[in-house]
C-alpha cells in the first residue's frame, strides 16, 4: 500500500479546533483503508494509516470529528453523547463537502470551515 505523508491544520469559524480527529475515507478508485489524524491543541494533525504515517495516494472524502469534552458525571452515563462542536454534515461521510487528493510526496491540507 502506497502512503504519502499528510499534515495540516483545522480551523472552524477562524479558530483552531483543539481536539478531535480528521478521517480520510478513500473513494472507490483509491485503494486502501481509512487514515486518521488526531487533532492537537493547536489545530494541527498528521494522518496515520494502521499505525503508519501517511494516507493512501488518491482521492478521499474527509470528515472532521470534534465533540464537547464531557464532565466526569456525563462520562459515567454510558448513554451520554457529547454535543458536536462542528456542524453534523462535516462528520458524516455521506454529507461532508470536504475532499482531498493525496499525492506522492509531502501533502499539506488546511481545513477551514
């Protein structure tokens, strides 16, 4: 599986997200599993695929997942789902308008919505 490094930054309404995940889901013509990048406190992320740096070369649908951090009391409730801090469509593969083509070499992707 050919992987290329992808890093970037996620901003929502002009401010960096400080936690969550970015997910790259390969489109039909792109071979490979999903890649996931953890969003760091400064909004930066690096994509990884099955523990290796990078994402599959080709076209991807991109989703962003960032939820409010639950209180200790909310964490004890197994049915509690924290509210999403980004509009739902950005976290749903079927609705996300975000797309990215991973090319050979280093890739930079600024997600700003």
